[in-house]
C-alpha cells in the first residue's frame, strides 16, 4: 500500500492560501499514525476473524499517536479557532449524553462508548487544525484515496474469485456484511470524482480507472445507503461551486418528505396503477430492507424517554429486548444515526447534534462563495470536506455511525467536519487572469516568434 501511494503523482497544495502551487506533504510523524489508524479501523471489520478483536483494540494506539503528533506540530503555529456554535453545541450534546448515560441502562458500557466518541472527535479536531496549519489537506486526501484504492482492488479480486464471507445479500468480500464494505468504498469514490474534476497530471491513471471500476463494485455490494453517500457527495460538488441555497433546501425537504411519506406514496401509486400492494407485501419487499420496523420501535422508545434518552451504547440492549417483534429487520442497530441520537441522548442531545451538522453544512456552502475564483485545479480539494460530510449525512439516514466513535468512517467524517470550519478561516487568493493578446492581422502573415 505504501509503495502504491509513493508512486502517486504529487499534487500541488496551497501555501497559506488557496490557489498556491507549493507541494506540502504530510509530516512523517503524522503520516504513519494516520495510515495505521485508517488501516486498523478498516481491518477491524473482517468477518468472523479473531484478528478483528485485536485490531479493534489496537486501532486506538495510532489514534492517540496521531493526537500527540498533531498537537506537537501545532506548537508555535497560528492555529484556527473553534467556532463558538460548534463548541457550545458539542458541549450541550456531551452534557445530555453524560446525563443519559448516568441514568441509562448500561452506565459502564455507555461511558466507554462516549469516551471513544470523544477521543475520535478530539483527535479529528487536532488533526484537522494541523492539516490546515501545515497546508497538507491535499496530501491527507491523497492518503485516504490510496487506502481506498487498496480496498477497491481487494474487493474487486474477491468479486472475481467469488469470495464472500459476509452475511446477507450482496458482495461482502472479507467484511462482516455488504453494507460495511460499501461504506469503505464510498469515500474513495468521492475523492476519485474530485480527481476527475481537477484533471491534474496523472488523473487518467490514479482517479478515472478506479472510479470506473468502483461504481459497479459499489453497486454489486447492494449497499444502497452507500449509493446515497456517493450521490450526495457528487451533488455536494455542484452545491459548493454554485452555492445554491434554494436548491439545497428544496432537495433536503423533498428527500425528508419522501422518507416520511414513503408508505402513503407507494400505496397511492399502487392504487393509481391498479396494483394490489397490501401493507403485508410492502413489509416483505419494501426498499428499506426492514428498517421501517426498527424505526417505528426507535420512535416508540424515544417517546417513552424523551429528555435524557437511554444513554450512549444502549442501542444493542434495547433492540435485543425488542428483537422478538422483528419480521424482516436484522442486526442490533437502529440503522439511522439521527434516530440513534434521539434514543441515546434525548431530544436536547439530538437538537445539539443537528446544530453541529447544520452549522457545518452552512459553513461549507458559505465557504464555496469564497472560493469561486479558484481554478478547476484547486477548488475540488477545497470542496472535498463538504462532499464527504454531505455524503455522510445522507448515509447516516440509513446507518448508525455518525456519533459512534469506533466506526470505520468516524475519523474521516469528523476530520472533514472540522476542516470545513477551519479552512473557512484561510484567506483566498484571487486568481488574476490577464486578457489574451490580440491576434493581429492574420492576412499580414504569421505572428512573430517569442
């Protein structure tokens, strides 16, 4: 993996300003812990493997090493400020989560889950500040893309060889289920899209082929939630470049309405087309794969304890107690990060979490207004954090992980959240394009040589 990424073409990165040309790689003291963290977070999802237990424990060692290395590199530098809205929203969420955990079903387990989330968010905060302070954001995404290439090659080889160790339908390869593999592939595809937009030297080798192969591999995983991630990520590039607020709100409202009113909509379509779509048949073949069952149970649990919730880490125990009611749903997760936040942290913790997400999206789109002057070779890198967060928001509607610190994509998600807020504090250099010289009188002969 390291050799593959060493061959990747060095892409220009900014020098204290967007639009610069200096190349700034990741410092070695950060590169290796970050690489080890990403690999171990991914490796901890192998199916029925004793090594996965060790990897899940060992992944926190490079995480702490990254925290220390990033902190040491910030000493003596001008570091970006933490936005007050983010600070107070996270503190409010922490307070409600702590109260719910103390009064919850599993205080000890809940406390360990909360600590893992705090470590992930804190490490991401320091790492993102270091990436901005050292102008190595492009090198960071090159590293993530390199890991994504290895995952994609491995998934492709498993598909060709017919290796599929996971449970359920779709390609799982070496992972525990197809949704996990799809979630590993989606972030890399978003970066490959950015590389194809930039079209820097080497993009026909390092971005386009992996994008062309990655899309069908993502489809055969049958991880439809990750399809949403990829689609939302691509949409985010357009939103970032155009700063289209009306389009954003219209899209979000339509998407939320589609989820809420899916049942009545399908019933109306069935009657209109004169198809007999009974509620029983809809449950057996619905597009949500049984999620509607656990969502209803989650809402009932929230209504029963709406203030403090049941505490961090309570989802598995709650759903184990309610599993006898499932007809089609599998697993012990709510399959929605937002519902999980409501059940585990209560209404006030959920509101604080939505303030964090909402302020990040607002800041990201506002940042796009500042970078309109950047050329095609620069602005997609500035838009990548927004694309990652926007894609993760869509993915989080159907999967429970945005506040789960040990999830495979949690470090990447929270680093991108902080990058959006931090890079907005960097001044943008206006790109001045001089007008082309007049061609002169072509009939008078060729232009003089320069």
